[in-house]
């Protein structure tokens, strides 16, 4: 199963105990579905799916994802929430050039930058970040899911990175069919076989593990 050939909801439903049930494939429908999913109660990764009541806090933007201390948000342009696959942008109260190192030529209207060419690409990031950036198992995950924390590893081309740039706030996940990896943090595995395979291939210096 190549991650480039599978739709992200189908991919992640293998990891969650309760499947994500989406009525239609528009941005607003997916965000509503994620907000009602058990994963929304777990903010271990220090981020959250934007509650629908807050999505329109910034005029002209439909916010979809935020950092727990509201340092940054990701959004689509207002009106694009009714589309299935618009681009996704990053905004922050910090300076995009000075604090995130983003080239000034990439900054749009002085306050935001493109992070994903499509919402589908960003959905990979949102849910992969949620599953991988943790130290402990959570009961909304399937019981076969497990993970490791380790020092930096260098991945090969079997992994796919979905965004069009490094995520400005860091910790961008890479994917293959049974593994989610944030190279400078750790990895989550669909099952123990995936974990054994990863450890054999990449020999990470493991600091911690988590299992059900």
C-alpha cells in the first residue's frame, strides 16, 4: 500500500479505534467530522482541530488547525471551506521571517505562507502529527499501534512527505504504509511488525517506547 495512492481518511482509519466518518469531502465537512471524533479529546501533540464556532475568527480566513497556546493557525481562504481540496496556509503571531526563517519572498501579504498545495496533503500532516508526536499510548488508538522516541534518523525514499515546504513550527511527519515518522522526534507504527522492520532498517537510538 503506497501512501501516494491511498486517501488519508482511509489510511488513518486503520490507526483509530473509531473510524472517522465524513459525510462529504469538503474542508468544512472534514473539520466537523474530526471535531466530533474521539481523537479531538487528545491534545498530546499540543495542537487541535479548530472548533467550528472558531473557524471564522479571522475575517477572510477559515481556520482549520491551531497550536494549543494559539501561537499559530493553519487555514484556507474564506469560501474555500466549501471546496474539497484548496491550498492551506500558515499564520502566526510570531514573525515568519525572523522567527521561522521563511524567505520574505514567500510571505503573502506580510502575514501568511503556503504550507500545503491541497487540503488532502495537509490532512496527512494534521493526523500524522497527532498520532506520532507523543510519549504515551491513548485509548482512541487501535491497540496494535505503538511508538518509539529516538534521536534524529535519516529516512529513505520509502517515506513520503506531504507538504510543499518544511512545516514552519517543526515536527513534520513522513509516511509509509505502516509507519509515521517525525525524524527528529520518533515514530508511530501500525503494529509490532512495522516497528521491527523500521528498527532493523534505520537503527534509531531509542530513548523511550510507548504501547497499549
